[in-house]
C-alpha cells in the first residue's frame, strides 16, 4: 500500500527565499503524523505543495501515489483540509460554509455534522464577520471532521481554541485514528503533538531535521537524572554520555545520553541508591535543541 | 472625550491620501461647471430660453434643481452641479465617519484604542471633527474655485457654505446610523438610501410645487439660491439636522456596548441553500448584491438618459454650442445623444465586469480561496465561476441600461418600438465590454499582482476615449486602445458585424489565456 503522503528532496523557492530545501516527509497509512516547526519553517508551504496550490520547483511530492499538482481535483476527493488561518466570507454563516465545503467535497455525514457543532459549541447561524478567531477555526474543523475523507491535513488547526476545545479536538483526532484514517497535523503546540501523534517530523528552514516515533526520537536524546546515594557517587565524570554534572555531597544531578542510560544507572547503584528521579526528554526539549542556540546542541551520538 | 485630539490627528494621518482627492474632485466639479455655464449662457437671452425649456421639462428638472436658479449665470451653474457636488460630499462624510467609528469597531481595532486612555465619545468626536474639517475645506475650496473662475464673491461663499452644510448633515446622519447597526454594510446601506431619498424628494419637489424639496438636504442647499437671492437662512436646516442627529448619536452611544448596535445582526441560515453547492453558486452568492446594485443603478441611469432624449433637440436648438459635444453634431441630435449615452453605459458596464473579475483575485489575496481550492474544485472552476458571473452580469447590466433608455424614450416620443431598438443597440457594445473583462482575466492569470492596476487602467482609458475622445482630438492609435471605440457609434452609425466578431474573438482569446495562466501558476496566499 502506498503511503498517503510521500515527499522527497522537495524544493520550493519564492524569489530568493528558499522556503523548502530538499524536504523529506513520509506519512504512513493510518497514522497521526506530527509536523513540527516554528513559524516560517516551511510547514504551510509543504502542505500547499501537497494540495497543489503551489508547484514544486524540484523533488517529488506524492499524495496517495498521485501528482498533487496535475491530479489535484481527483486527489482532493479523499482529503479534508483546515488552513492555519481560516478566513471566511463575512456575510455567509458558519453553517453555510460547512455545507458548502462539504458539498464541494462530495457530501457530508449529517449526524457527525450535528454532533460536531454540539461538541465544539458552535452557533452555525452567525455570520462569519461576527466570529472570533477561535470560532472561525471551529468552522474549518467541523467542515473537515464532518467529512469521511481518508486523509486530514490540518495546519495548526487549534490556534485560537481554548483548552476545553483543544481537548474536544484531541478526542476527535483519536476517533479519526480509531477509524483508521490518516492525519497530518502541523503544529507548534508540543503537548498536542505528544498527546496525539504516532510519528513526528521536525522541520527547520525548509528541511526535515528529525523524523521518527516519539520513542525513537527520545532515544537519541538525553534523560535528566537526579540521584541521592549512601556514599558520594564518584567517577561519574569519567563515564561516557554524562553531561552537565553537578555533585553536592550525596546528591548528583546530570543529563545522560539515553543510549548510555543503562551503564550509568549500574554505576550509580554501586554507591547505594537512596532516591532516583529521571525525566525523559520532552518534545519541548527536542524542539528547543533544534531551534535553541547552537551552544545548547549536544553532540549526536554515533 | 479624553484622547479626542490625538485620535483626530491620527485620523487625519490615516486619511492623508484619500481625503484630498474628495476635496479636489468637489472643487473641480464646481470650477468646470462654472466655466462651462459662463461659456454657454453669457447671453441673457440664452438663459431665458433655457428657463422656458426647463419649465416644460420634468426630466431636466428632476436631474438638476429649481428653475429659480436660472435667473443668473452663476445660478445656472448651481442648478446643474449642486446635487452632484453635494452627493460627493455626502459620500465623503459617510465614508469618513464609518471608517473611524464602526469599521474600527468591526475590525477590533477600536478595542485596542479604547483600552488606552480614551473616552467613550472620543472616536466618534474625532470622526465628526475630521468630517467637519473635510467639508469645510471642500466648501472653501469650491468657493475659491467659483470666484477664481469669475463668479461673484457673495454667491460663491454661500455656495461653499451650502455644500459644506449638506455634507455635514450626512456626517451627522451617518454618526447616528453607526450606533444603530452593528456592521458597516448596514450603515452605508441606510445612509445611501437616505441620499437616494434626498434626490428623489428634491426631484419630485422641483418638478411639482417645491414642497417636497423642503424634505431634502440637497433641496435645502439649493434653496439658498446662490448668485440669485443669496439667502443664508435655509442653511439652518442642514446644520440643525447635523446637530440633532449628532446629539442622538451621542445618546445612543452612551447606552450601547463597544461593537454592538441598537439592532443586533439577525442570525442567518444554519444550513446552506441548494444553490450554495458549487463554485458558481459561491461566486453568485458573493456577487449577487453588487450585481443587483449595478443593475438597478444602470437601469435608473438609462431611464434618466432616455427621458432626456427628446428634449435634447430643444436644448440644442437653444444652445448650438452643445452640439459640439455630440459626435454627430447637430445633424441628428437625438441619435447623437443616444450614441453618447449608450457608450457611457458600456464604460460603466466595463467597470462592473472588471470589478466582478477582480473578485476572483480578491478571494485569493484574502486567503478565502484556500479552503475551496483544497476541495475537488479545479482551477478552471475557481476562476471560471467568477468570470461566468462577470460575463453574464455585464450582459444583464448592459441590457437593463438599454432597456431603461428605451422605455423612457419610447414613453417620451410615444413609440413602443424604441424599447427593443435601444435595448438591442445597447447590446452591440457587449463584445467590447467582454474584451475589458477578458483583459482583467488575462491579468489575473498571468500578472496577478498587477491585475487591479492593469484592469482598471483599461476601464479608465475606455472612459477617457468615450467622454473626451472627440473634444481632445486623440490620435487614432490612442483611441484604438479602447475596446468600445471599435464598436460602431450606434444608433448614429450603422451597425456592422465585423468589428463585433473581432472583439468577441479578442475577448475569448484573452479569457482563455487568463484561465490557462491561472491553471499554471501558484496561488498567491499570504
């Protein structure tokens, strides 16, 4: 089975700006794929190339195995899309927009529409000009989620939603995944991606810098540890993979490259472990390592 | 009221480009009319015969003003131009007041402003101060223009004051309407309706015994009779209206929430109608309001032109110089007249069509197209839906303009055949209108960023050629750049098919090239 989304070496330039610089991205069937990156890193551009709104300069982009530029109309039958900034026609109501987009896509599930309006607490009779940013976003979400498209492409879909609605959104995405549908979720809300995504691609300056499952990515990263031992733990500074060591009497705090975790724990337990707290790297840390200052970047273990 | 002064200066800065244009246009209209009137009616005998013609001609009176103004040359200028300049100033006042009050509230900017040390009444006060300054400047400049072109000082001062007062009355009315409706469209709708009523009442009044004219701000301004009686007291009426409506606005303002209106927006439909199911349905929904407005406007304009048709012969007999402005000269005055008015209708229809085509570009730059383009909708449909509305809509607009002229002329000369004749002849310009629309489509497809400039330049040039082509003696190649100039000047000239076929082919080629370009380029989303 071909992957719903396959992108290789994708390049897109706008004048002198290289928005996408040999980007790779693969989204497998049935997964929720997080697409992480700060503003301007090329997430929306990638999505617009996949939707056939922009034409790639070089590289390949495949949607359900087809060419998103040439076969846009055919491919769009099987996908639903929520733009990052849902702009609506001021004098048309939210309910009308939902119906219009659904009909253009070929129909919608009535029960699901009513259910989503209810869950998202959206009044469909209000003219779009009176909607707040969050409500406009809800219109886009209901329109997309009410469809039975195989692939959902969501570009920062929850910007402007309150925490309550964020949780409704997360429930909806879990249901979509349970139905075996595929989701590409572009976001910079890390908690959302951690909660929802099977695999993650991190993009920086138009290039994918990391891609894999969350646990794979964590494996490449450091775990923070704080230990308290009967006798002061010595020799930690000689172990490979230990960083930022601070020893104060029986206490020691340090970061460990996750690959060397086992050896380090064995070493420490030789001093009589009294307490140990360890914290796996959060997505946030992974993210900051890619986008923070270069000084903070660790040497990637071979 | 805290912050009024700062907001006023800020508003003037925001208006620094647009405002001078309104003011200069108003003064320029006065100057041009002053020169023309003194040119045509230097001889008192000609003025007397115009008076006789006007008294027997309701159509002329409905479009101009009271006959009493025709006692002097200066009064004649006021008779012809006052309603139009007053309309310009009324619209200017409306736009200014809306932009600095309701529009800011609707866009959410007002919230930011009001969170600072700014009083509740400050934005409205600032808007009215700017409107008052603008009207005063326009009135003063109009008076200067009148004096500079040779009209007496006293009457000119009164004319300027009358224009400014009428403009101010509409600023006050807009201020009150802003409190009532919670969106700008409602406000501009009711103010434009009030302006239309003011035209209708004044027209009906001046055709009849004059009573109804006293219900119209434009009528009040004219009844100061500048250069004739020079009476100032009728200006108490527009100034009083401005004061009363401003007071009402303040009372309402103190009782409403920011962003709310006295009338809440009615909820709309929860479900889309069957018509809103396709790209064409969407284009129609987005454009039907503007099409209805253009259609109604051009039909009414057609009626006005048509009702002039017969009397133009008398007017030209009185003032042979006017014939110089008609392409056929005095040879066939009525047909010459309609040749001009039908061409004028074609320029306006081109403007409509251009706006309709550019709507597709607006959908793109606003980003609204993105969600639609991600559905199984082809690029052909995305642009083609708006082009379809533009082409069919311009046909309707052209036909209604011709129908209006035909109906009114048929009634005037008691010849029902004129209805179909003028409607049909009017449609001869359609291929030229479509060329303008096609060029707009071409620009949207191939040079999207330049599209508005390119498309409106074509419309403007068509207008220049249609209105001034003869009087400026433009060279042939310059005239050839106007699509409408390739159409035989019906009904004066014989209708021939060849140029129309050529235009239709050009329109088709441009449209297809535009569609292909649109299919092949990136959408330009922010």
